[in-house]
C-alpha cells in the first residue's frame, strides 16, 4: 500500500516509523553496555562492543546507497529488518561478551539497509512536497534515539531483564517491517528506477565526487558532526569535573542540546525560506561560533547551558539547509547513493570530533578545545561568502 497519494498520511506514517526506529536504536545504545557489564566484559571489551556497530556503518553506507538506487528501497529495507531483528533475538542465547561484539558489529552492517532505504524514500517524496520539511526525518529519528530510547532502555532492562528487552527490540523490527509498505510508495520506486540509468560503480562514485555542491554539503556536515560529537561527548566530563555537577544535571546538558537541535530541524523551515539557504548557513555558523565562545570561556554553569542550547540551534539550522541540498543532489545522482554518502560522512566527522578532540583535551584542557573549532567555522563562512554555493533551488520552501 502506498502513501504517495496522501502527503499528510505519508508524513504521519513516516514520522511514526522513523520515531520507532530511533527508539530501538536508543534502547540498544543504553542496554548494550549494561548487558556487556552483566556478562563480565572489561573496559576494553566494552569499548570494542559499543563501537563495533560503527565499523559496519562506515563500510556499508555508500555501497547500500548504490544498491538502493539499483534494486529499490523496499526490498533492502525488508532484508535489513529481518537480519537485524533476527540478530537481536539471538543475542540472549549466548552469554558471551565476544558473541555480543560479533552481534553488534553484524547489526552495524545491517542497519544501513534500513536507514539509507528509508531516507531515500523520504527525500524522494519531500522533493515534491517542499524541502521545508526535509529536517523531519533526522528530527524524528533523533527524538527516538536521544530523548525517548535511553530512558525506555534503562527502564526495560531494570524491570524485565536483558532477555526480554532484547526480544522486544527484535519485535520492534517486525513492527517497522509491517508498517513499511505504507511508506515505501510508488513515487519512491519510480525514483529508484530512474536512477538505474545513471552511472554505476566507480563511474557513479566519480560523478558524486565531482559534484562541487555535494562536496561542500558533506564538508559542512563533516565539520558539524565533529563539533556535535565533541560537545555531546565531553560536556558531561566538563560538567562533572570542572563544575562539579551531579550525573543527572550533567546529562541534562546533552538533553538540552538535543531538544534545541530537534526543535530547529522541525521549525526552521520558515527561517530558511525567508533568509535563503546561503544566509541561513552563515547564521547557523555564527550561532555555533557564539556557542563555542560561551562553552570555551564559561566560568559559571549558566554559560554551559546557554552554550549547548545555542550550539544545538545553530547546528539544527545548518543541518536543515544541508538536508534540503541533499534532496536536490538526489535528483541529480540518485537519492540512495547521495543518502549513503552522507551517512558515511557524518560518522567519520563524529569519530574525528571525539578522537582528536579527546587527544587535544589532554593537552589543552577539555574546555579550551571548543576554541579550536572556531577557525574552521571562520574558514567555512569565508568559503560560503566567496563562492555562494548554497543554491536556492536546493531549499525550495
């Protein structure tokens, strides 16, 4: 069944589907390290287990994008859902940290089948509905992953135990599989068929890399994800060690960032429509730069609160523009492969932000690392003003 004939129905069902998928990811992110501790895993093993899924995401994101354009999103979404749900269902049957590591790594290979397929369908629809809602996909998924899923995961693990919790996660895959036909419409399928005429393999990858606007979009996303990952990872340590907050207060800073980011994704369309994409990106850069100054120089905890919320708003505005431009790039190259490339760039930026940022923090102090991001945003702002690549057609609102 297709939701293509009813844009509002498509958005409603898509929102529920994306939110449900985000909740399952949020639950697994919390339950995985808790289960690893339950199995007796040491710190090194837990680090491997929690990062194992990233390997599959980085390896598979771009190939899956080309596969979505070639075979269509619905078939790959089904395969990813069946494989991912089955893996989670098997988790409680072998009580070993190494089995847990293998399972989480395998899930990382399966999840791009779901995420890239769903994003390509959403962007194909949103291209005709108006890109002012382009941020809804990321916003609904992140709401489930960051705002709802962690609390649900902790509650399920404490009340039901790990076996039932993993089986509920597996069952959520079956639910999304049952709902998916209402989202995977004929409109998206025809987009996939048209993409078959585009270059494939290395020729298709070369076409993506030669697209100057797409390179700029991914460069901006890389920097934005690096800043976001550093903030959401180390603001907890800064709050605990420097400002002596307790754990709930410190975690509230990450929640505040998430609320601000999601609110801008959902509500920022009119701002982008009024200012235009280029001016909106520069406003987002300026907002993030102001946040970095606050976070790096904060002497009181109020500076941290103001900084994380400003950074969430600025990052959300930049992301809203970028998502609109990704929709436009999908019309040129195929929505699946563009979504896959973007799914690859974000985690790479996140790894740099947490890895290199942590190393710099050991030498400069964690707060001072926020200042290190400022020259990068100044360079991006100069590039935007000089080349003006944020195309108006990419943000048709």
